C-alpha cells in the first residue's frame, strides 16, 4: 500500500516540524511505503489530499491539528465526488485539540497514533457538509460545527500563544464571557419537522464528541450512526455560563435546564435578528452568518483507527 503523509509543520505550536524525524522512522520501521509532504499555506492540505486521492494513494494521513484535517477531508471529498474513492484517511495526532481523532477512535497522541496507523484497523464514518456563510457551495467537516459562543471562544483561543489544548480554550471562554457575547435569536429546524426558536448562546452540531481539546459537547455521539448530535444552549448570564463550564468538560450538561440535546440527519439554523459566528472543525465558516444548512452523509469515509 502507498501512504501519502501531509504534515503541517506549525501544528501544535511547532510540534509538527519537530515530529517529522519520529514519524519517518516509525513508518520505516513498520515497513510502510510513504511520501511525506509539508503544508506551506492555507488550504494547501486540501490541494495535496485531493491530488493524492486522484493519484490513487491507498491511505492519506494528516500529521496536524483539526484545521488541517478539515482541509484534507475537503480535498478527499472533492476527489470522491469525481469517482476517486480508493483512499482511506487517518491522523497522526500532533495538534492542539485533536478533537477529530478523539471522536473517531484514533489515538490522540503521537506515539499511539503511529502504532494505530501501522495496525491498519478500519471503519467507515459519517461526514457532514455545511452550506452558507462564506461557503454557499458547501464545506465538509468530520467533527462538528459550532455556532455562536463556541465560535467566539475559538477566535479568542487561537490568540493564546503560550499554551494549547483545553487550557487555551478555557482562557478563550473567560475572555469571551467578559468581553463579548450578544447572542442571536435563531430558528433551528431538525429534519424539516421539529422547530426550536430561542435566543441561543451556542449551538454545537456534532459528528464527533468534543471540541476545544476537552469540552464534551456530545458525549454519546457516534461518528457512524447517520445522525448529528446537537447540544443547544439557551442564553444565560455571565455567572451562569461560567458555572456551566465544568458540566461541558465532564459531559453532564444535559442535566442543565438551559441545554437541549437533540439528534437529526439534517439541520437548518437561521438568525431572526443579529448575525452569528460559526466554525467547522475549528475553522471559521463565517463571522457574520445568518443562515446555515447541514446534512450528514452516512458511512462516507473509511478511516484507520485504534
């Protein structure tokens, strides 16, 4: 089998670059035939992954964080639309959050993810597509969409340069609570049937389980069940938001009166007053969005997992 390894050298605050010798030696020790390429710019991973899929590589692997993984998935899915469906996908975990890996059964550390890749255990997972915002034609995602507070927190977390993972997102939460957030009144439609109208602090639409390196947005989600798991939070006071945070870390937020947990195959979110920010797998899809539609594509992508 032929492996195409995409490394983002700046992932994990430079861990990507530092990990290349260990990645190469591990893959050689496992007897894998591989090509390794480093990303050089935004969306380069999508271009590389699409090219590798079209060239018939058996496995495309991202050694990166969730943003680069999202780009690679988009490249693979673009090639798949044209009939290039041979390539499986996997991850070597070196990112700040490793949320895609954590939600799909791929180990979330470098050493164990390399072992998993060599073991070649496979399963098929669902892939989501979101349309709207800056992507009217659609952007694919593997882990989840965050609308409102979650997206604003991510924007603050990426400004934190001295730490990464859950701590960076906790700092982002604190800054967002006290410096920003005027949530939109939204209409959420699930599978063209159920309608929810409320001022929503946050809407997380998950294929995976977690965001921000440890916030368990959908602790019961399965990435191969054909359904999104939604965590919908009604607006709350600053003090109440801070009190809710430990529940999201433990995955017990469903017990809170402000929270609704739902499942759906299709989701529509429309603002009824002000605009909202949103991200896909941690990558912004809009800062001032007003309408998004999402659909889950069942068993769309084969991955190598633990």
